[in-house]
C-alpha cells in the first residue's frame, strides 16, 4: 500500500553520521548458508592501540580513502593516518568531532557536531587545513546538524528555525552546495512527525535522483519515505515487520552499489529489501528476536556486517551481496561501533573502544611445528630452545623436555622425533634442558645442556643419530658459539666465577680458559656470544656488553660505545649488521643499536612500538629489516623508518612467549622462532 502526497513532508531526525569504515583481523569459526560470495578462509586478528601510535584507544570512526591509499581514524580530538603498520597523528586538538568523510578530490571533511555547526577540510598530500562555519558556506541555510557520504558524494542536513524543517544539501569540493529537499516537522505540515530527537537515516540514490529516509507519522508505525528530486513527489511505504511497534529511531536505510535499497531494524532484528516492481518492501532476513541486530558497516561490494549479540560477545553476522548470510564467530569481546573494508572476504578494520581491530581473512603468514606426543618425563611441555639446519636443509629443533626433532626433505617435512644415542654405549641420551643448536661446517649438530652432570656438550651426527659427549667439568654452560676456525667458545659458570672455554672438537681438548671481564672474578655468566669478522667475540651478560679477544694479552679490549650505556642492561642476544652496526636485545631493556664507528647508542622500547622489552631473538631479512622475538609477541622492525609491526597469537602464532637461542634463519630465507608452544616459521 502506498500513500502519496504531492508536498514534501517528512520527518528527519538527527542523522547518525554513520561513516563506514574498515577492516579487521581474526575469526575462529565461520558457519554459512549457501552463498556464491567468497567465504573467509583462515583468519587472524590484531588490535592496534596506543603502543601502535593511537593517541587514544577509544576510536570513534574510521575511513578508508580511495584516492590516497590510507586508512584514517578519529579518536576523541585527533585525526590519525594509518599506513598498515602504525598510526600517525596528523591533526590534534580538533573540537567536537562528529565524523569524517572523503570528497571527490581526496580531501577529508570533518564535521564538528553536535556542539559546533562547522566543517573542517584536511588535504592529505599538503596537510592544508580549513574550517568553515555553516553560515560561511554560500547557499546553506540553518544550523548544520549532520553530514554523511555515499561513495565520494557528501550530503549535509541543516535545521531551519522557526520554520521547523530540515534541509538536505549535496556538498561539493570548495564548500559549494546544491539544495535537494526540505522536510517539515510537526504543525508545519498536514502530517505530524516525531520530534527531531528520534534520529532517522537518509540515503541518496544518485541513479534515480531519489532521497530515501525513515520517519514516524503520529499514531502510526515507522515508515520509509522516498523523495523524487526530479518530480518533487514523496512516496510513503510501510514495512512488513513481524513484531509490534518499532519504537523510536529503529529503521535504517542502506543503498548497495548496484542500487538495491535495504531497510533494517536493530530493535526487531529484521532486514527488508525494496522490490521496485511490486512497489513495496519485502522481508529479506529475520534472524530472530534475540539476535540483537546492530548494523556497523559495509564494504564496496555491498556486503553488510551486523553485531549479532548485545553483550559484546563478539559474534557478528555478514550479509553477502547475493543476500546469503554468514555467522562470524570467535571475535574478541569488544564494543564494535563501525567498520569498513574493500572486501569483507579479505580484510576488515573495526572501530572499538579498545583500539582498532583488524581481521584478516587471508591465509595467515605463520606456519608451525607442534609436537603432539608427551615428553619422556610425561610432561606435555611443548617449548623449544634451539633450532638449526643440516647441510641437506633439514630443520632440527630441540624441545625443552621432549628431545630432538627434525622436519625437512628426509621425512617429507613432517615433524619427527629423532632418538639420540651415545656413539659408544648405544644408550639413548636425554637432550633435555638444551640451550641451543648449532651446525658446524661438516654438518654436525652441536648442543649444550644447562647442567653440570655427566655430559653437558653433545655433537650429533644427523645422519646416524649417534652423538659424542663432552664435559666441561663442574660448570654449567650458559652459552656457546662455533668460531670461524672450527673451535667452540663456551661460556660457563661454577660456584666461584664465570669463565670462557676454548674447545677444539678434533682434539677434544680445552685449549684455554679465560676469566670473564676485566675484574676477572665476575660471577655473571655470559648469556650470548657472537663472533665478528676479525675473530673477536662480543659477549653479552647481565653486566652488559663486552668484547673478548683470545689473541690479545688483555683479552678484553675497549670498543666504541664502551660506556655506561653498554653496561646498564643485560644483553640476551646480538646481531651484527656488517661491521658498522651491532644490534643488542636486552632482558628488560628493549632493543639497542650500537654504531661501531661513532660509539653512539640508540634505544627502542615498548614506548617506540616493541611488543615487550624482553628480547629473545633477532634475525635479519634480505632487506636488512629485523624480525625480533620477545617474551610477549613477534615484531617486524624497519630501521629505515623506525616502525614496528607486532604479531601475536591472534595473528596465527602458537604462543606469544619465545625462548632465547630458539631462532634461526634457513638458507632458503625462512625464519624459525621457537617458543612455549612449538616453533613458528614463515618466509617474509
């Protein structure tokens, strides 16, 4: 049934400037009805918050721009740009932010509502800023109360008093406007409408030059109105809802890219589709009274996403362009307000009160090895403490309580436990408490054990599984490294002091024992050893950074940067970038960069974007960027622009805590990082 009236008269409410926004990261489970729409596959999630540059975790709105490939976030009083890794604040102290839209020039327009009736314009490339009061915009009448966009078309709504009407305009670049329609309220029209506070939603159909909005006629239920701009005629359409009275501000309008008009109610959880041939709305989706349906965004293909539950449990519903729908389960418990994305089958960013949540529907970056069997002691500990590769490319991993494992060409890439036997007795050896794995130039695998028992150094033949055992008597090994000349430098400590041992594998003899540090009685056993190209060895310990030279009488020469900074943090790992830079990871002090030419130190901590200040491992990629494992997440660091990108279990990692010595770069460029729940590996 249609009711036609020749004069424009409709209720408007304060348009909820719902600006549709962006993409997220990580579902756990997807159940779907039949759909031709591409369904999400494996997914991962990530929260971006203050440590990623957001000035405030309460994000009000997000915008994915088309001309400039960035995403923009509005917090309390700031405009931030997101490059995929980090948020950068480009405009501070913006008063009364209402929403953000993009015009056809790629400029960003910010409404200042409801306190101030003005619009600000930000030009991303130049950084130019301009603000106009509503009365300074030529042709605009009344007080600005709302702004919304469709594609790059921008629309304004003003309140004109005392005429009791709302005027709708289209806004063009340069603050020029085109008047579209007036909506009269109350006694100003033959038909009465609910007050302004009832909040209804407007959408413009540019193909047919019609304006759709919802309204409430006195003593009647909510209706949908269509104003034809060419004829000046307004049509009124009832909605076939199954429940009782809609109540106030419960019908929303959305127009898909193909021109299809949808209406939906958050109160009674129904979605209706406009049937142009029948001239009426038809029920499209009614998930049930307890669904708690709340629309929060759309992508550029016309898919719609709703929050399904009212308790912020995270469950969402995705309505595809073909009108099928999917339940998306396993999201974090967050207050989702808006979202946007190029394609919901790939990626979405959600605006929440705890930051920006990214859900990535693509294949996760990370793969993993997780042993299923229990350890020999019956524990189900899956922590790995050492990783290396043999000369055939097989990857070897040693578990904290499980023994030695291998995966590679020898077994089709399947994780396999390898028994290690004493070469002489044939008895199986325990490889528990292993510190590290390293491969020498003959393909033999070395492992040290953190104990002072019958043997604390093993040399394993990866082909036969037999091992030779060695003992650094009465000492507990804390670190070791294979030197360029084939010897091993071993750090160990007894009850009296720490020491370095020079061990020759072929003669099976200790060629030298050296006290640690210039004071020669340090009880702080080294945590990491790294040989430089000149044959000197960097020694990291709880007392900081030192340089060891076995060929000098002093053994502990000075070096650029050997100052208080070098000794104020415990060095847990090191990585050399040529002969000019040394990267140091600290147990609690973050990441340190030492310029070996100038002696200058640079410090990076959680305040700069690190996920944690306890560093477990550092590996370089082919572009001299760093992959850093920590005690709370994995980080990708770009030294050129000092940007950190952090990854956690919701990005596909098996655990957030990684172990020292448990990192390795394979000759094929794959990165391996071991932690408390197996080994994660990937190719950058």
